[in-house]
C-alpha cells in the first residue's frame, strides 16, 4: 500500500500495490454484495456469473479482488511472523499458486 515502504526480506515478493482508491470508490457496492451474500438474497454462483460476464472485469469485481488481496497479504504476513518454518520460498510458492 505504501510505495516507499521497506519490507526487508519480503521486498522481492512485494511487487504489487493494492489499489485503495478503487476500493474506496466501490466500497458501498462491495458492502451491498457482502450483505446480499450474508443474507442469502443472492446466489454466489449467479453473482460470480454476473461479475464475470462481458469478458472484461467491472470496477466492482476489480474492487472485490483488491479487498481479497488485502486478506491474502494479511494471512501471509501472519504466517510469516508466527511460523519460523514458513520460509521465503514457501511464501513465494503460496503467492505463485494464488495468482
């Protein structure tokens, strides 16, 4: 999120930046989607079809993807900090599989 940040040994895999502007601009719609899924008023499969239709990703689907990148980053940082066996190569393998 901070282009000037120094992530130490993680600098090699901290290539991309999370687009917080995109998330902010679409936040109300993201909350509506989350609420609809939680209440069961929208079928998850139909939602995925709708977001993927047209061949190009909508700004809403991109924003949801950016929120997912935050969750993924927090998970990887938690694992890095709590598990001494979770090495640099393991983090890289997880990132490659998820991308």
